[in-house]
C-alpha cells in the first residue's frame, strides 16, 4: 500500500473497537474455532486447533525513511530472526498478497526455518527461490483457486494494488523468470500482481477475507460473503467509491477490521501509530455508512482476538 514518503510523524492510536447498532448480517461463528492476532500492516496470524496460518507476515519493520519524508529505495533488506520466531511460532501455511518488502521480506526466513507451505504469485515464487527458498515449498496461484489444507480452506482471489494520487502504484512489475541476482534492496522487489485470500477454519468457520492493499476486483469477490473482512485503508480517493463497493461486494460482513493504516517502521512492541496519510476515523465512518450492520474492530498488536474478533486474551510484548 505504498504511497510515497509519509508527510510527518505518526499520530496516536484511535479506540480499539467500534460497534454499530442493529443485528449482524452473518451469524456469529463458534468462539473457540479460531483466534486472530494482527501482526501490523496487513499481516495476520490465524490459529486453528493448534495449526497456524500467516498472511503477509512483516515482523522486522526496518526503517526506509518512508514515514519521515526521506524514503530510500536502496534500503537493504533486513530480517530479525529472533523477533520473527517470537511472533510466528511454527506456521503451516503462509499466504502472500504481493511482493513489496512490507509483505514478503520476512517470508524467506519463515519458509526456510519452518518448512511452511508458501502460497503466492509467480513473482513471489521467483523472488523467494532467488532468496534461497525451496521451490517445492511454494504454490503459485493466480486467483480463483480453492485449496483444501485438511480442514482449513483457502480461496485465492484476484485483487489489485492500492492507487496513489497519480492513479498508479509503487514499484509495479512482474517476474516470469528468476531475477538476475538475488534481491538485496527494497527496490529489487516489484509488486508482481496482488492477491487477496479468504480463509475458512473448518466446517464451522469463521471465514476471514484478507487484503494486502486497498483496491480490488469487484467481480472476483462475487459470492465470498466472509464472516470477517480485514480490509486495507486507502491513502487516496483514487479508487471510485472504494468502501461502499467493497462492502457491498462482500455482502456487508458481520465484522470489518481496518488494516494497513499503521506506521510499519515502528516495532510491534510499541502501540500502533498512524500512517499520517491515512484518515482512519474517516474510513471507519465510511464503513458505518456503507454497512450499518457491520461491527468495526480497529485492532492492536498486543491482543489475541477470538473467532468473532472480540478480545480473547492480551498478548505480552
């Protein structure tokens, strides 16, 4: 969801949970069927009966100058193995929406140390192989696939990357072959097409729709109707009627969780701080207007949420 250098220091966190009046459209899933922890940016850890699924796990959160107006595309890729291990444990599946550094740069370490199955685009495949990941570990998808992981179902959804004020986006490009050399800087990681995923935990759910960027293919969402929708906050108004069209296409989910609004260069041990280009409060208001029966949950890093995205247990830093 990169939109160029940020305009200044981030501001404080808004309240963690907002509720709406009226009955939810979807029945609540079983409270014990899954748990969710936000890993910042668009990242999630989903635990289902002792099994772990990760989506866009970006834990290291190194500095690039993005949030102080001094963005450096030549910033070297960095991973903190001990910190990553602390947050992800032993995942079975890692879903990657696209190949920008704030979505993929910690995935090589996770793949090589856990043996997790990686699901992503052809570009993600070529980049990860160049970074030393076993090619047999990576499943290439395009959108439309429905994958059965022995009770955890993953629906792959063709999606789109966030728009900037020029109606384009950061670092476009796809790879159809391995790069000439292994990536070493954030500029070496093109977007490589963008995916969304819907993950369903067992027969009783919940189903969670996961976005890595704030644009989408309206037709690709037809029929999904998730219980939970983790939707990315846009930095611009370039996408026409983004919130109303998205929520209508998803069937006005019972719970909506805004993501990718935080300063992702600050550590997860600190409270989330806003990306100053994001109007989170305004976006929450748009959700309420477009889908008045949805309950909106603004997540934090330190909480483990239950299957209905109500607080389960606080998580120590």
